[in-house]
C-alpha cells in the first residue's frame, strides 16, 4: 500500500485502504442478504468501473443471483460529460425481476437515471442501486442509491475499479486527487 501515487500528470493520496474496502463490502453484503433473503436478485453490473466491487460483493452474497452486465460511458478525464452512452447492453429481459444495479460510484446521478429510464420499460418487480461510493454534494438526480458502502465528499478518486483516463482501475486501494 502506497501513501501516494502518480497517474500521468495527476498526484493522488491514499484515501481508503483495501482492508477498509473489504469491511465495507462485507457490511453491505450482509445488509443485502437480510433485505433480499429468500429472493432471486438480478445484479446488473455497470462496466467497467464496478467490476472489482461487484466481484467482491458477490463473494459475500448468500442470495440466489442472476448476473447481467451493461457497459456505459459518461466520463472524460476528471469530468462527467453529462451525457451517458450505452456501449454494451443487456441480453435478458428484466420483467418481474428484483434488480440491483451495481455501481462503483454515484456522483451526478446521470448514469443511474439513464439506467432507471432504460430498465423501467421492462417492468421489473423492484429496482434499487447498490454503490460502493456516493457523493451527495455532486448528486443532481432523482434516483438516489439505496445501498451505499461509503459516502464521500465531491473528490476525484481512483483505484478499486475507478479510473483516471482508464488507468488505476487495478489498484486495490482507493486514492484521492491531491489538492493543488
């Protein structure tokens, strides 16, 4: 575990270490196991960022799970583009299913709103968002995530699936952009 890293032209300081990440994921899985006990849930994993979080979360879920993935894009460097693009869509119908959208981070809420609008036409039984990180000060949407591992300030972070220019996703810890 390094206390600081550099990715291209940006410096980042350690923010959340991998041991804390593991505890947060386990706690969230326990909450989901209790809430959805006896149900089959469909996990819709938002690629690419959520892949590490989703894999760790699934290891601790005792629920019957179906897995879907969707790849969308809404960031350019450090900033949200405010426009969400679908790159790879779902294969199966979500009608009548209990859906858990798995996100790495929710900031503006644009991606979540896009997914709710996309999925609602398929008439799922229920639909909620599970996110590792949530930035309430950046949030502008109407679909606030229900299951949140950690609330953070409006800081730019990398690691544990989160990237800066597609780099840093593989880091086991999360780092915060160093202030100038």
